[in-house]
């Protein structure tokens, strides 16, 4: 019903444009939707996308949040939120995208994360005449921008824009005064930590947590345990869906780190913390609660 | 004389590894700091032991297969260890030591397989004799097969952490602790002694298998013992620190160029030099780009290759 309403609305809108510039004798090219994506490509759709394949969990969440979830016809194996996403056919892990599986869904729009690994996939899909939009999604600030572009391509401009405003304001918030310091550990051997160029660093700042590796500009980096011990964070945060401490907590070399010795782990579920998502405010609240409350403040 | 010099450099290397690090330790607290005692010292000692073990394993294998390109990891062990590590992660094997143990098991599994392939003539263990050429071919084949299974597991499994198994495999001493040092100290002496005891027969083997046999070496037994000892050293090294290539390949050559071809000299100098190379490389890996860290294998190649090229040049010119 609602979709029909939109379409008739759009038809009326287009008719207006047609009459407005009706002095020329050629059909207006602006009949479709054109956006410029983050790879600098012009993406043109004849009409709002109705069969979308999303190749990143964050895009899937954004599309559901703006009310376009029912247009998804494909998602990655990692897209597990909202629960309704699980009903969308899985086209693989997306790393790299399985072009045949994607094409078999007959999409009229593929949403692809911008990365060097995904560039060949974008080119291949283009050769198959499947429209592709390539978007950045590394930082909190990328969320609002991605929502606006997806809103235009799906003709959900209004809800997308209000979603984008919420996320922009979350991203633009001044960092809360830091109450605790923490380190995000992605992998223990060799130790890989999260640096400033990442979503989690910003998320921590919003929650009042100071990333002790904020001085490292890249999203992640290998460091030595010695450096972690010397920076002496209050908490060790790991993305984990289990409730038990990671196995490296029992290793003698890690126990030199005070937070490891004291068992001050923040076990953050990957679904909420593993990627930038429209639920950023919830993630910030949750992290703040864990920093200040349960888990034993230092 | 050369031993005094080498020991001096070795001690200086360990001292530098203790003094240098990304964290600044106040001089007054130096002797009490857990960063020094629990992290730096075990790490530099482990790096030294692994470097020495790889150097000696390289000497043994190069003598055994009479091929200057032989590297301890050429014989399929890195592939086996990688497969073990990935299986441990994929199956979520519990416990802090699951990964190194699984890697060790994988390396030993590959070793047994390559050994069986290389054992020709006679049936069973009794009459067989190792053919060095088959060992090399079998090692490359087993390694490639294990690597293929590893890559298939990584690309098919849905666990994102599997990708990190490769990080581990590239090598490093992040997991160094007194426990790992102790394991190495208990484990390594036997295979090291086996290779050291074979110094004279290995010299004879350089003349060819038949001449060595005539000169009184038990060639069949020698090859089996040296192969097993070198492989077990390498398997322990890979379990402690992943695949650190190049040390086992280059260090024997460096020692041969500097101190001659006799194994009585080559084996101890390779242990000392391999340790120095890896301990220096690890200290640089920790400090050069602090607070970040470089993979130690990269540093090993960056300092080892120019050194090796220089020595090679000196040697070919003279």
C-alpha cells in the first residue's frame, strides 16, 4: 500500500518536472535517480531500487532502519541484525562477493563497501549491467552519509534523512569526559589493537572511555604486550559473543598487563559493537554502563 | 677466539634486548620491573633459542640433502604447523596452549609423512633408507597440500578469527614467557646434541654417500637421526614463534663463509649466530616503529639479506 502511494507520488513529481521543462522536445534525463557514490561514480537508477543486495551488515541494518528492509533480496552471512534480516537469502560471506550468487538474486541495486578488494566486484557487476553503489563505512561519520545516499536510491528520503540526522548528531557529540582507559584487543598473538582511525575508538570516546592507543592513527596495528602493559589501561575490551574471558587471559606473558591480571575484561558482543550501525547510541550507552558499573570498576 | 667474540656479541645482544623496548622503564625500577623480567628477558632468550635452533636445523638439513637451498621450513613443516593452528582455531580448542600444541602436532604430522615418503627400499622401518631428493620433493608436496587445506578451511569457515591464524603463522615472539623458555630449554638440548654428535659423519657425508660409507659413517642411520632431530627442532620453533623463514637458510651459509665448512665449528657457530640474528631482529621489531611492532620475519630479512650479500660478495671476489 505505502509503496504504491510513494510510486504515484513519484509519478506526479516526475510529471511536474516534465511540464516544468517541457519547452524542450527531448525527454528529461533526470527521470531517474542519480547519486555520486564514495568511489566518485555516478549511480543512476531508472526508478527506486526494489531488489537490493547488501554486502555489508551495516548497510543491511541501515536499510532496515529506514524502512527499506523488505526490498532486500540478498545479504551476507554476517548480516544478523535485525532478526528479520535472517529471512533474506544469504549470498555468502561477501569477502570477496560471489558475483554469481549476487547476480542470481536479480538485484536492481547492489550496495558494496568501498575497499580495494571489492573494486573488481564492482567492475564485474557493472559489466552485468547491475547498478552498484560503493560506500565508505569505517567511521561513525560515514553512517549518516551512507543513510542519505541509500535513502535517495530507495526513495525513502524522509526516513533516511531523519535517521541520518540522529546518527550525525551522535557522531558530532563532544566526547564524554573520560572516566576510564581501555584497550581494544582484536587478536592476541601477535597483539593487534584498535587505533584512532576506527569506529570503536570514537565509540569509546563517546562512552567516556579513553583508548590508550588513540595516538596510533590507523584503524588497527600490531604492538607488543610491553607497550600495552606500559600504557596500563583500566579495561581490556574484546569483541566476543561468549561470556567467558578470552583464552589469552591465562597466559603468563599477558598477565603482566594489570587489567588482564585483575580480570577487567569488557566482552562486547560483535553484533552491537563489531560494526558501525544505526544502533550507535545503544552501543555507547551499553559501553558506558559496562565501564562504570558491572564488571568491577578498578 | 671466534667463540669469545661470538659469545661477546651474543651477550651484548641479550643486554640490548633487555635495555631497549617500547616502554620506558626508569633506571631505578629496572631490576624490579615486571616488564623487564616477565616480558623482555623471556622474549630475548626465547628469540635467541629459536634462532639458534633454526640455525642448527639448517646446518643439519643442508648437510643431509647436500643442497645449499635447504631451509628447515622447506620440508613441509610450515604447512603442517599452519594446518594445525587453523584447525585449533576452527574447532575452538580451549586453553591458552591449544594453538602452539596444535601447530607442533601439525608440524610433526607433516614430518612423519615426509619421512615415510622419503624412506625408500626395504619395507617398514627396518630396511628403509632416506633419499634426500625424495625428502625435498616430498616436503614441498606435503607442505603445499597442507597449505591448500589450510586456505580452504580459512575461506570456507565463517569464523572471522581464522584469518588471524595467518598473522600468527608469519611469526613473532609475542607469546614469549618463562614457560615457553622452559619448554624450549627442556626440549631443544636432545635434538641439538644429536646433530652436534653427528658433526664428523656430516663432514664425511659432504663427500657423497658412498665415500662416507667407505670411510666408516653409518650413512643410513645418520640421515634418519639428523632429519628427525632437525625437524623436531623446527617443529618446536614453529610452535613457539610461527614460521620465521630465512634464519635456517642463511645462518649456515654465513658461518660457512666466515669459519669454514667443518661441522665441528659450523654447528656451534650457527647456534650462536642464529640466536644473535633473531634476537637483534626481534629487538628492532619491538623498538624501530614503537609503539607499533613489526613482524620479526620482515626484520630478519631486512638485516640478514644485506649482510649475506656483503659476505657473498667478499667471498666470490677473493
